[in-house]
C-alpha cells in the first residue's frame, strides 16, 4: 500500500471488554462493508475495506483467466459488440 496513514484527530481506548468504538472515524454505513484487519510489528492496526464474494461466485475470482475473460465479455457487451443468433426451437 502506497497511501500513508493520516491522523483523524480522534483517540479511542478499549472498553472493559477490550473493544474499540470506531464509529467516530468510519464513513457512514451505506452498504454491507467489511474490513480486513492488519497489524504490523509496531502494533499499528490498519482497517482495509473489503467486500466478500458469495460462495456461488467465488469460482470466478479463484481463477485470474476466468475473471479476465468475464471482464472482457462485459466490455464487449458494453461496447455493443454483440452477435444475435436464432436458436432452433425444440420439438415437444
């Protein structure tokens, strides 16, 4: 990460259950957002915003080629590069 930490001008201390209240420094909650928690050797804690992927969609993200292909397909659709085809109708 190239971004530097910047003081938000607030200090917090743990409560009797060792919890920190961070509502004073977090952005308004507009959607379901989660945070990866990272800590360095100096004890500094970094909250890195993250979004979880549903298990049914994880297969896309597990393979970089699949994700690249999907993104390429979406870009082609957005650019109007679509081929319309008629599919044969099956007999009942």
